[in-house]
């Protein structure tokens, strides 16, 4: 009986094949833009400007990527990759550190102004940087932080998603642990380092994955504050590679750069898939 | 919820919370306050003084036909992006859910586009539809259709919608797939015994059970298309042709940084702030509901 029911619910035979066919079609359609970009990064400019371009990779892979990485258009793509890496890691690490500390203070202490701070932090959840760009730009310019890593990083860590995530998690840590620590005369920071941080390991890793991608994929903010090509990040730098006039863009270099721009986040997402999905679900709760 | 056990002292917690409070104050509260303040003034043409105009900037904006057009553009854009990213995602998730083996492989392949930045997605789609070298536009030309998103507003809108929705399919797929896996198999089997075939089961049982996820994704995708699609628009159309793809966030940027109209840009920021506030309230209302669900 149970077997028959399973047969009705989960497809077998021809139906199963059809399901796989649909799934493969879906994957192919979704993958097509990436495939085309990869092909374009392995052929010559001449192959592209006489459409239609080939759909199978050519033999220029090494030439195009070497050209992009070490010469680029305005600045070597290697430099932009480094800038993106510093920005993404800076945002992820910075946000995790300040959030761990403030969530610990809010959950484990009673102090004057606690609920006021809590609500102030809560408010920052509401306003993405896209909405307050002009005044934030003025602040950063006032500090002389244009074209600097700190200018790229600090305005983007002023948001409380991570604080809330850690707060929720700390509330599930059994009270007995804090009680025991207090009876043993352990100081709060000892409790923090020896118990709270090790217990939060998985949450920290999941959050790192999400924040790394968030930082890596930023566009508007780097576009505003990095006027010096040496400070461009790769995601915003691609657009700068297009010529302003009527000239042909150098597509093989641009597409090689696009592929290079997506490799680090793809490695993070696919390689740490379980952490990534956990982080995604957690941070939206 | 509160902890029973608390540590004593007030200096340490203040020190712990200080970094976040300082960064939020300098890079969040001060700029947000500035936006509200500046929205009440018009700077003179030489930038030497500011003239107080009260709600004048807002009145001007709300009667400005370009601004109202931008509101309508944003509405159309976000509805289309939400639909074009949720329907294919649900379809793929339903298919993947029917597989006992192999769904993990498909999932790994399908989450790739999520990792691609919106601006990079914009460049990839621009390449396919480029009027001179694009593969898709070339084949459309062979079929007798003359694709030109540089001149045709409708085609420009279609292109930015598809490029924005593309990466979101991955995101929505993950949430729909997780929700489908959580639907109790016993319910489905009971319906199957009663003779309900696949589509009937889908419409009457599965879809209603998915409604919390669907509603959540609706709100999240609208927020995404409002605020995180700047990269797509900037790389593909730069708001054109004739402002047909100028969504609200793009207009804040182009008025504030390109045209240097600070009062108007600040007023637009405040209006967006109210929109975000409403969307956030909606989101929290829903989360409360989901807890009870």
C-alpha cells in the first residue's frame, strides 16, 4: 500500500525523465548568460564584433585573462580584485565584531540607556545606504575618507542586522552557563571569550558568508567615493571599462573581468552552501 | 525575552556597545538627519546660502511630472521583477521537490546566479542584447525583429526587469524549495489516496501551505527591486531612454550627484525613507503572523 502511494506522489518512469528534462532545461536557461560571458572571455574581439559570436570557447583564454589581470583598461583588474577583497572582508569582519560586542552588552547587562540604545540600533535596520547617499557622502568627504578603504567599509557596517541575529542567538544560550560563570567568579569578558564566542561559531561563519557577498557585490557606494581608478572595486570597475564614445567596447577583457568578479562569491556560496543557506534564512527572520 | 542572569556594572557594557553606537551615529543618524534637514531648504545657485522653503521641495516634487513618472516606473518595475523572479522559482522548486535523487545537484547549480552582483548581471545581459554585437538581438534581427533598447523604452524596461529578476530566481528557489520540503508528506499522500492528481494537490493543498513563504518573498522582492537594482539600471540603461527606466533610487542619485539638486534629492530621500518604513512595518507584521502560524 505505502509503495503504491509513493508511486502516486513521486514520479517514476517516463514522468521522472520528464521531470529531469524540465530541471535541466531550467538550469540551462539560467546558466546561459554566464556561459556566454565565459565563451566571450576566451575568444578574440574580432570574433565578437562580427555577430553572431561563437557558442563554444576559443583558445584566447590565457591571453584575455592575463591582459585583464595585469593591464585591464583603466587599471589592472588584479588591483580591483584586491580592493574588493579588502572591502568585503573588512565589512564582514567589522560588522561581526561590533555586533558581537553590542549584542553581548544588550543581552547580558543592565545599564543606563540600554533600551534607548537598543531602539537606536533597531532604527538603523530600516534605511539602506542607497537612500541617504548624498549626506553620507558629505560626511565621508568631510573626514577625508574618499578613495580610502575606511570610506568604503565604515558606512556599510552601520546597520544592525548582525546585532539582531546575535541577540536572538544569545537569548537561547542556557542561563545556567552564565550563572556558573558568575559563581566561579569569572569576569564577563572571560565568559564572552570562553563560552559565548565559541558557541556562536556556526552563526559567525554563516553571517560571514552573507556579509562577504553583500560587501563584494556593492556598486553604488564604491561608484560614488572611489574616483581614483586605483581604488575601484571590481564590481563597479567593469562599467568604467566601457568607452564613453561610439567605440567598440573591448568585450573579451570586459567579460574576463566579469567572470573574475563572480568567481570569489560563487566559490563562497557553492563551497559553503550549507552555511550560506543557514545564513540566508537566519538573516531574513 | 530577557535573561535572568545579568552581569553587574555599567562601564563595561557602555564600552562594548560604543563602537556600534559611534559608527551608527556618524554614518547613519547624522546623515539621515541631514537628509531631513536639507529637504526643507533650497541652496542658492552659488552654494553660498540656503533658503528655507518648508515643505516646498515636497510640494514641487509631488507636482513634478518626472517624479510622478518615476513613481509609476518604480511600481511597474518592482511588480514585474517580483513576478518574473517568483514564478519561475516556484516552478523549478516544485519540479525539484518531486525528485528523490539529484535535487541537491540542481540546487547547487541554481544558486550560482545569486552570487553574481546585480551590476555584473547587468553587464552580462547587456552583452546578450547589445544592439551591435549581442547574440540574442542578432538572432531576433534574423527573425525580423529589430531589437533596440537604447531607443525603445519598453524594450529597455524588459531588459532591466529580466536582468534584475535573474539572480533573484536563485534566492526565491531556495526559500520555495525549503518550504516545499517542509510540507508534510502524509497530507499529500492522503490526498493522493483520495484520487487528487498532481495539479489538484498543488492548487488545493501545497499552494495554501506555501502562503507564508510566498508573502514573505513578495515583500522581500519588492524591497530588493526598490533598493538593490541600482547596479542593473546604471550598467544597462542609465535610466533612459527618456527616463523610462529611472526608478526612485536612480533619481535620488541622478538628481543629487549628476544634477547637484541637493534640496530635491534630500526630499526624495525622505520620501523613500517613508516608503522603506511602510515596507518594514509590513514585513514585521508578517513575521509576527508567521510565529503564530
